[in-house]
C-alpha cells in the first residue's frame, strides 16, 4: 500500500520557520508519510523593471516539483505573505493547506506555533474541515496577446507611478456600460481581500462565503466614486485612460507595468483556495481579534464631580 503524501511550504527567510519545517517533516516521516518540502519563494511573482517590464510565469507553472494532486494536504509556515504565495503555488492542484503563523498579523493563518502539536494530531487523524475561498485570475493583454497572468487571493491594484498626476480608469463590468473613474488607483478584490488593501481604502468588509467582488477607488477625485460590490460571475476589464505608464500589483507581491493601450482582465478563477479548518470558522471572532472590530466601548462615568 503506497504511503500517504503531504507537503510543507515555509518561509526560508525566517529561521524559526526553517527549524519547524524540518521538525514537522521528521514527524510526518516517522508516522509513515511521504513528505515533500518547498519554500514560499516559488510563488513570489517578482516586480518588473522599466528595462524588463514583464516577469511572466504561467499560473500552472508555479507548482513545485513533486507537489501534485496526490498530496493529501500541505502545511504552510509563515505569515500572510507566505500563505498568499503558497496558494498561488498549490491552488491549481487543489491541495488543502493548514496555515501556521510564524509572522505578525497572520490574518489568513489557522493556528500558531504554540498550538502546533495539537494541530498536527488533528491533521493526522483527519479531524478537520475544508473551507473553500474564491480566487482571481488576473491577466494583462497587449495587442490582444497575453502578456502576464497570476492567481490572486486578495486583490489586484492598478495605480499611478510616484510623482505623476491622478489617473483615469475606464472599467467595464460584464456587459454593463463602461464607467470612468478619476483616482490615484483602483482595487479589484475578493471577499478575502476585503480585509486587506480594500479595507484601508474605505471599502466594506465582506464575509468570505458571499459570491461577490468589489471595486474600490483609491483617493478618488469625486464624491460620487464609492466602492462597488458586484457578482463574481461578472468579468472585469480595466483600460488605462491615461497617456503615461501605470503599475499593477497583485496581492501586494508583484506585477508589471501597464501601458496606455493595455487591457487588464480579472475573472473569478476556476481554482479555489482550500483552507484546512481545525475548528468551525468564526469570521467575526477573527475580525475582533485581528482588527479590533466590534470591541465593546468603555463605559463613561454616570456623573462627574466638579471641583
């Protein structure tokens, strides 16, 4: 009978993640699992430069060697950036991920290092549920040719370069009439990304199971430009309505320069981010613990004694 297979993705910049990854691999091997390891660097998109405007790797080509549909699960050790990178690497294979926080915020992580022994026990006993979240397929076209593409769990951001003036964006959602937005930039985000850059830009928080996307202008030059929430069945096309170059960034990780005649196409991806949940997911609890949402106000005194 073949051995069950598992993977480990870790942030090799953090010594603690490297140490724990080795320890987990040894434990899994002792328990009879065939284990494969890779760093989160394989999912980093990198930044283009003016002299090399495209850093393009096809979506399905980011998966590490030996990681395939046969893996029962993978364990991710790092912060939110490593989680985003790991899903870009493994979502095309449908591998569910147990995300372990070795970073700071850890909004996307399921457990912490001090809870890891109990988490591994539940994992090996297959005592968990899988939560699926939508991802975006972001593609850049130039003269109808595919120039760049990437998977995104959080958002696509298109913004002006430093020291340039405000930009105009022509945006078409599905078959609806295009709209023109004057702003420093625009954000197209998933429900998962609603608690990331879109939240900082004034967008609403959307619970993960709602089948929508949202468009949030960054510093718009109009009182009428507000965040728009729309069905995730609608494709989005963004055209830079400006005469100079812009910058596109996906998941705060990397991207490419966008020229005036380029077109950015954003659609809900056929691939999903599959999170391993060791306990029933309570999204409002995470909002409260990580972002302080819904914390009770301190009661004011009922009376004040005057001197």
